[in-house]
C-alpha cells in the first residue's frame, strides 16, 4: 500500500494549486481545545488514505488482493460572496470542479503504470459542504494488488 501512496503523492506534486498532499490522519476532523472543529490541513489539500486491502489466496510466492484507496480534496469556499457577481461565483465553482477533475485524472493516469498493482478504478465521488466553509470531495478508488511473500 505504501507504493500506491507514494505513486499518488508523487504524481499529484505536479499540481501546483495543492498546498498540501499527505496521508489522511483526520486533519479535517481535528478539534481545538474549546471543542470547535479546527482543520490542521493547509488548503487546498489532497489527503490520501491507502490502508484497506482485502487479501485472497495466492501461490507460494505471491498473494493477491483488492485495495481501496480514499482521496479527499478539500478547499475553503470563499467566505464572503456578497461582493461577487453571479458570474464570478459560478466561475469559482467551475474552477473548483476543474481542480477536482485534474486530481482524479492525474491519479487515474498514474496508478497502474508502476509497481505490483493494477489500474486504479474510480468507484465513487461524494461532495461534503461543511459548516466551517470547507468543501470536501471524497473519492473512493479500487485496484488489484500483488505482494510477494518472499
């Protein structure tokens, strides 16, 4: 799994708009001392959770499995939109969607070209609009993996 994480991390470093790419350790769910949510991630960011693999029987040398990877692209919505025109608000939304799409294209194009895993298949994407003005796109990916038991 660390190979998949490194591959995603390296590929997404080319996306200059991302201020942080990191393992998803709950940065967006952190709570400050007064009980309020306080993200510790630099936004916009890409958080990667590559921890779940379902292993199947293999041969004496290799074991095969299916890995699930979750990426979360988070950015802060413009807090004060009162001075923006409808067109400017629309353009900001389109730009955010393009950035999400750019991330997913880079990930999909990179995985499967290196290492002992198959092509990454996008399974689902969900949008979460949080009360603190942060918008999160959570994408689940699946791929086959092979690991040597030697």
